[in-house]
């Protein structure tokens, strides 16, 4: 599944309409309409935080990048996002906690907080996140 396109505007979708499910094999994000995006831990290539300044309230999104631009788009505040963060901190070597803190204060932009063996460069992360923009 390709990273879903999303409108940069806040379309009224609540982050509570998303549920993150984390287990030993994979991470899934399930929307209230039943749509599911999944990436396996062993296929995870990068973790990117993207801040989007939109009216009336911006948000920060987790972009979990898998192979061939697949992965999950998860808004901060989604049900289960704390377990996701804790799992990434435990499972992903050199996970950038300072980058997570920095992203929380950003109005707009993105930060790569983890890559597998430097497998995703800044330019590649831009290409992956452009797939999520309308």
C-alpha cells in the first residue's frame, strides 16, 4: 500500500479517528472508516515526523516508511500513539528522541528521527512525504 495522499488543510478529521496497533511483527494504523495501513518492523526503512501548519490547528504526523514508498501515516494523538513511541524507542537503534522533541515545537517541516542503516536520505524522505500531499 502506498503512503496515502492527504490534504494539507485540516479537514476536520480528528486524530482520535485513528488507532495505532503495535505488536512484535508490525505497526498498523486503522482509521474509523476501516482503512488500514501496515508496515512490518523488519521492513521499516525510516521514521519521519512532519509538522503541518494548517488552519485552525496544525498537527504532527508520524510517517513510517516501508519499502517502495509504502507505510503508515499516523497523526499525533491517535489512540495508541504512546505505545508506538515507546516501541520505537525500544526497538530502533539510534532513535532520535531529541528530534521528536524538536518536531513537537515545529509549525511546518519534517525531521527524520530514524533510518535503517542510513537507507533514507533527506531527498528520499521528501519524495516519500510528497506522496502524502494533495
